[in-house]
C-alpha cells in the first residue's frame, strides 16, 4: 500500500493533565501517515484522485489548537478518526508528541495505527 505523509506538523494547544499544562498553549508535534493506493492519482494527475494532505493538515491544526485534550492518546484518536473520514484513506498512522514534556528527553508521545 502506498503512503502519503505529513512530517513534523507543529501545533500550539492545551494538552496535558497538570494544572501548568492547562493554562497556556504548548508545542504539539504531529506526524501522520495515510495509507492508500495512489495509482489512479498517478495516472490521472488529478487532485480529485489524491488524498489532499493540505486538507488533513489544516483540519489537524485547527483541532489540536482548540481541542484541549488531557492525553496525547485522545488527541491521536481524534486525528486518526478525521483522517479515516477522508476518501481513499484505508489506514492511518498518527504520532502525537509533546516536545520537552519530560526532563532530559527531546520528546514524549504516542503512535497509533487505525484502519477502516
């Protein structure tokens, strides 16, 4: 199966369970891999046969910035569900990270895989 991907999409939103995490937006790093068959798009060269990565990126940013989820798991589930609503998407891999959330680590997060 072919893949369409979005790497290192940076959102700013409320995400976390601690009081300090609930008061001001923080960086949220999101990676999305959409599994599909790109052969029709490759032959037609028509955006209607493609997964529009700009559409899912905009929806993801808007949601991450307003959702105010407690856990990275919940935000990842939200993003996976949005992706699977799109035509042509058969499976999605979503990684949501909180850079700097744990001392001495670059990032912490969760990666999930969901299918139709």
